[in-house]
């Protein structure tokens, strides 16, 4: 089995969910969609250009009402993304190319409109911070918490849709940010029904077996299908240093491809998003080209 075709590529050039890397600088993730398209993502996947969703201007300010950066802009942006995702679901496989991780909010709103869908969350981190626990006050570190109903009500419960995905319908895959549960910076994650397959565990049982377990978990939950969130920082920083939060020891490209082939070949994957790659940290474009080649290989399921 494989995905529904054609692939509809939706560009989401957002940096709204990140804090500024320096005063008077905007995070470079908004440049990622064009950089990845220029590296061949659209043509090599033989995909359909489904357009782009332009965000409101970036602001570094923290909103006093919610203690979150760019809350209003992210809220509005999410609805435009949701509509694009819903439309693409009807005729193909939406591939949302970001941008920062706040685009996940719009994707999951769009999926909830269409039915009960789960989420496989491939990320180096759990992204389960809240305005209270976050030092950056940036939504890209809160996205998984927000879509499952934790955090600022003005983001978690837009149009009374909370939660955008059930906790039990989420599987985190490949995170490597928990050294000690007692001192973990986002302890709220341990109080939820979210399943977690850490990178250490996945390597113990094999990446393919762990990926199959993730799919089976969602099958048992009774979801219609699932969305894949792929944050570039799930990859080892030796091959993917162009991210805002660099960590060693992540997935190799071969491991990423192996996991994605299981997810995409399961017959349950209905769409996917790519986030956090920053072209400002890849001046010659070589990282983008290698990343695109790996993604294309993952979609070519044997």
C-alpha cells in the first residue's frame, strides 16, 4: 500500500512560531519552502503546486494577554492552512512545506474538519511547552501541547474545536531530548495519554520495527488515518545543522527514510508537513539538496 496521489505541495513560509535569533533579525525558516522547491522537491516528487499561504509580518514581541509571540498572526494563519489542507485531502496527499512548527496547528484543524485523524510526530523534541514553562514564549516549542489542548486558550480552542487531535491519537517518534524525567523542562507531557517512541528505544528494536509499532498504536486507537510531522531537527546535527535547536545523535538519513517508508507505505498516512530547516544556516544550499534527495527517496516506497 502507499499514499493517495497526486502529492499536493502547499508552501507555508512562516517564522511566526520562533523567537528572533538576534535583535532585529527574523528567523530564516520562512525561506525554507522556496529553498526546498529550488532544490527539486516539487519536480522530483512529480507533485502538484497547490499554492502558498503567506503569513502576517513577523513580530518579536510577546503578547501580554497570552505570554506568546505572534499569537494573533498564528491564529489567523492556521485557518488559511487548515483550508488548504482540507481541500488537498479531497483529491490527493497534502505535503505542507514550512516554515516553523506552528504550522502544525493549521494542519490538525484541517484534519479535524475532515474526520478523526491521528498524528505521528517525528521531532527531536516533544514540543510540549506552555507559556508558563517556555523560556522563549515561541509557539514552535508548544505546538504539540497546543493541538492537544494545553496552553493559551486563544490558540488551543479556536472556534470551540479543542482539542484539534486527541492525546491518545498522537505518537511521538524519534525524540532525544529527555535525559531525566525528574528535571525535564516540559514535564506536562508525562501526564498525558500521548505515546512516545524515543530514538533510543527505536534503535534498540530497529527503526523499522519501531515505526511499525507507531502505526499499530494508531490503528488500535481507531483513527481514520494519520498526519506526519517531520521536524528537521529529528536528524543528527552532523547532517542537519541548519535548524534553530541543534542536537547531536539524531536520525541518519537512512534511518529517516526507513521510518518514513513504513509510515507512508502503511496505507494510513494522509498527509505530511516539513518544518524548521533554515536556509540562512545553509549558505551554499548543499544541506537542502541532501535533505530533498532523502525525502524523495522516502516517498519512493519499494
